[in-house]
C-alpha cells in the first residue's frame, strides 16, 4: 500500500507540472509560432510606447541642434504694440500639441512637440502667446495640415469654456515657409462675463513650427494683432537654416 501511494503522489506532481507549463507557455519571451519575439506593446495597449499611439516625440531621433534653433524663432522679448508688456514666466520651456482646437490631443497619430519654448505678453483687454517647437516624426507642415483638417468641428469645450470655431482667416503669403494657417474662434460667446475672441496663426518650416495666439475683447482686435505679429514670427522662422 505504501508503494502504491508513493506512485500516485508522483503521478499527481507530474500532472500539476504539465498543467502549469501549459498555462505559462514557452519561456524566453518568444512567440510559440516561429520563435519570433513578441512586440512589447500593441496599438490596443493603454501602456503602449509606440509614438503613433502616445503622440510623444522620440527625442533620441532628433538633432540636438534643433533645440537651440527653437529659441531663435521666438519674437521679442519686446513687441511693437502699444501698451503691451512681456509676462514673466516661471519657465519658458513647454511642450504641447500644435493647437488644441476642436479638442486636439496627443495620441492616435497626433504628435506633441519636442524642445518647446514660449513667450507671453499682455495689455488691457489683450493677451498674446507665442510657442515654438520641433516636430520630428512628421514635418511641421504635416502638423499644420493636420490642424487644418480639424477646423470643421463647429464647437468644442475645454478648460476655458465653450468654443465656437469661426474658421480660417485670410493671411498674406509669408515667404520662406512650408505652410501657414490662420483661424479664429470665440470663447464663451453667451457667457455672463462677455466673450473672448481668439485668433491663432501656425507657421511651419522644416521640423520647426511657430504658433501665435491672440486673445482680445473684440474680433477685430484679435485679427489685427495676429496679422501684425505673423510677419515678424515668419521672418524669425524663415531665418532658421
């Protein structure tokens, strides 16, 4: 009887071992078909590191000289607009999508920037922001075209409130650029504190894009200031080799 019990116990251990081996699969991190390595992530994986999924630029693929060039693209620090003063920022460094219009966010083919820098100015009833950065996976012109394709959303909401997209605005052709785009919006159009008019101009050359955003109390003022600043911003960008 002892001999039979010992054999039964040995058989049971062997069966358990086979079950565990089948459940865990082959070792070594390889696929059971063909011995190929399994991908680290897939597009359905929320923890994906694929840039097309995350929208993050792979910095190791970018020319480090681009970071210095971004700083030369920023206009100012003084701007030739009466009453406007530069705002002191805690840090000039920031990365962002080229525009958040129509709820645009990183991911699903939308890329954020690398090496981004910014400046800001303000006056009574007026706020001006410039942002410049590198787009490496897609060109800066591709990033501008992507934003252009999203302008038909009509309305959207973000932290500032309810936006109504008014569409593209005419902008004289600026030399030395790969692409340019100007569009305007109105924020909180029916709000109790009055609406804010926002105009944006996007400029692209090579891997660098520049963005000017102007918020003003009237649509006319927002359009006027945006057009005034587009020219010097384009000159700075076109000067980048």
